[in-house]
């Protein structure tokens, strides 16, 4: 029979299950952001040539591509760091240095994506105003 706990208390098996769920959720988010990065890169490159005959301020597209590629790199590195610490027998837990590195990779992933989208928005706004 399962042991019942008081509200707010967790058993060891619940904590282990929670860690696995957290890792899986982070991996899913990273996969989705990497997919969005790739899709945006492909759409923008195809669309810029077709929509604008003589585009202005192309530096924004270059910045967007750089940011999106940085986001892809960050998501790959973050994924690798998560896989190394995935809860399983013999795996080591994140120490404070590992956590800082992982959070840096995650921050790079999200900021790269946001700045990439922001750069694309500026490019399109500048070109539609001409």
C-alpha cells in the first residue's frame, strides 16, 4: 500500500519523478525553440528575396541570422548539458558551476531567438515604410 504524505511533503520517488519531468520539459522547450529558429531562418531567407526588390537596411537580416544561429547553438549546448545530467543510475547531478553554464546556454537560446525576431521586425518595418 502506498504511503500517504501530509500536504507539502514529497517522497524520494516523487522528487525523482519530478526531476525527470523537469528535464523532459526543458528538452521539449529546447527542441521547439530550435525548430522555430530553423523555420524562421528558412522563411526569412526565402521571403526577403521574393517580397522586396531592393531591400534597405539588410544589416538587420544579417543580425537576425546571427542571432538565430546563436540561439540554435545555445539550444544544442543546453540540450547536451541536460542529457549529461539526466536522472539515471550513475549520472551525476548538476553542481553550481554546471547550473550556471546550463542557465547561460538557456539564456543564450532565448535571447538569441528574441533578438533575431526583433531584428526581422525592424527590417520589415524599415522596408515597408519606403
